[in-house]
């Protein structure tokens, strides 16, 4: 005689017990009756990242995502309920910027773990709750979820998991003392509460609010996997999803096109202002007025720069220009010396390489000469000031064969740049080719992310050397010198300044 079939509901509860994605979908209905959970790919990405924490393959996780994308419900409410359901001895501390927010999330958690549905999925934990308050839910097995806020005490609590959920209000992000207070709370109060520093997990979910916020503080510590989900993609990437799947995201792709298409995001940008939009929606906090460049409007090439280097002594490009922005010192706090390599293949100028180094004069000159030979550069541009002036003098001797024979480069002219405008005005005036497709950035370059961050923070970021090198090239490109170099009727070299 066959055993009776297992009810479909019971099978679903078994799946929810072992699959956080299924559990989240069921619990969402408890918190939002009559509302269907919109399962965009980004939600699957967050679930997968949390799965890696639950199975122990990841112990440090950051998730940055725009507002209203279920980050708190998914992590601070549902994930903590799921982990505690699977192990009623599990100990969790959840921290937010204020006690009111912390208590609101705690009330959602309590609504979940006291629901009839939760009792069917996790009957042992549900029937073991012996303490249920605004800040704490505790089980008979000594497990708990404790809710706290910046500045509150966590003395007496040791955790297996710490969740940091928005430790700062947007209105407070501009105050150094508020940022320092949040960072001290993380270091001195929260991190000291891990029961086992080797196995304890930390999850930080937040919007970016400032270039020196808690997210930046955690990143500087190292060791965090960072699931970064800007509203408009700023890089090409493959994002892991659940069940071994992945999502290929391209520059310019919108995170949630059904609810927030590009037209809506543009309206939000106007309403918030560029700075707030870049921080909260793009996860790219920039200093005030750091809105010269619209990264999502820039254009890119997919070529492998190695294909353009010399082969059998022949160069595979029409023209090559290297723009150098040189630093006068090599101290750790000084700017870098940066060279950007631009090649023209007959269709557009393409940024093929970016060199960013701190070198003393003699070593820097050697690097400039090395890159000139590697790319058979037609032209090297440097500002006629400080170390740049000395570099230009040496390159001029190389062109006229007046230096050591191994440095002779009669094919390469040097050009002294003498900017008349300020840095910000110069960059703004010369940036149009980046939008028009006349100057393309390398889509998959390892240095692209650093360049993006500096461009978006300009003119008030910590460094501006990469921007200066790019700006210097673009200024030359749109001028008479750029047109002369590409004129097929001219066979002579551009004149040295």
C-alpha cells in the first residue's frame, strides 16, 4: 500500500527551510499582504551573496544598493529570521543609525517569527521564544536577535553575526564628527562583540552617502566582498545569482527598468541634485560640485590594447599620443605621475593604457622613454612646469639625437602644454569628445574603476592626476594640433612647442 502523498504546503515549507529565496518570498507576503514580491535579478544577487555568508564561504559582505530595493527586509529582517530558524542558538546583533529605525526593523522581525507561517517552517525556533521586546527576541536555547543603534550600548552581548544597516542618516553625512562617531561605533562597539573572530560574520548593507562613510571605512579594512548595485551600471560585469546562474550587466543598464526606468531616474536626479543622486543611487559619493562628468553618457571600446602594440617592429595604429601629468614629489601623500596612452585606428581616439606611478625624476624619465618605445608614440605631451619641464627637455634631446644613442627617437615629437584655464574649466571644456564617441575609454581595463572614481569626484577629490592627463590630451585633440596630426595630406611631424 502506497504511503499518502505529502501535502504541497509541507513540501514548500521544507524548501523554505533550506532555500533562503523561497523563505523570503513567503515571508514577504506576511509583511505585505496582497503584494507580490518583484523578483528582479538584483534580488537574486543579494540572496546569493547572503547564501555565501550562511554556508560560511564568505564572512565579510557589503551590499550597496539604491533606496527601496528591499535591502533591509531581505537582510536585517528575513535573513536573520531564517538563520535563527535554522539554528535557535544563533546570536545576532543588528545595528542602525537610530533606535527608531532599529525598532521598526525589529518589529518586522518579530511579526515574522511570531507568524503561523514561520511556526510551520521552523516549529522548534518558533515555539522556543522566551523573550519578545522592541529590541530583543531570545530563544530558550540562548539564541537571540538584538537591535541597537549608534551610541547605544551592546555590553553583555556576543554575536555570531553582526548586521550593519545604514549607520548614518543622509542629513548627517556631511559632518565629520558624525562620520567619525559611526566609524568608532563599528570598531569599538560592534566588532568587539563577535564571539569568534575567525568564524563570526559581518554584513553591511547601506547606501553610499560620503566618500569617507562607513562603507569606505570597511573597504579600507580589506577582506569584504562588495556587491555594488548602482541604479545605472557604470561598468561591465558578471554578477553571480542563485542556482549557479549569473547576470551580465553592461554599462548604462538600469537596475530596475520596470519600476525605475532611465526617464524616472533622470527625474530623481533633477529632484535630488547630482551629488545626492550619485551617492544614494549610483553608490558613488563625490564631494560638493563633483558633477562635471556624466559617466553613463561616456562611450567605450572593447579592443584588447595588446593587439595595438608593435609587432615585428611595425605599429598597428595610425597615430599614438601619450599624455603625461607629472608629480614633483614622490611622498605617499602626493599626487601620482600619470601617463595615458591614446591610439587612433582611423575611427576614433582610444584610451589603450594608463600608467600611474610615484617615481623620482630619473626613474620617471626612464618610464616615459619605455612607454614611448613600447607604443612607437608619435607625440608626447607634458605640462611645461616642474618635473614636466625637465622631462620635456630630455625628450627634445632624444628627438634631435643629442642624447645617448639608445634613447634616440626621431619619430617622436614632444609638446609642452601651457594651460590657460583652471583644471575644472579645462576638463569641462574638453570633455565633449568623450560623449560624442570621438574619444573612447577601454571598457574592461583593470585601471578603469580608479579612473571612474577620480573623474566622478573631480574637482574636489583627493587626487586629480588621472583627470589632468586625460584633460590635457582632450584639449590637444580638439585643437589645431590634433587635427594636424591626423591630416592625411601632411607627412611632417607636429612641431615641438
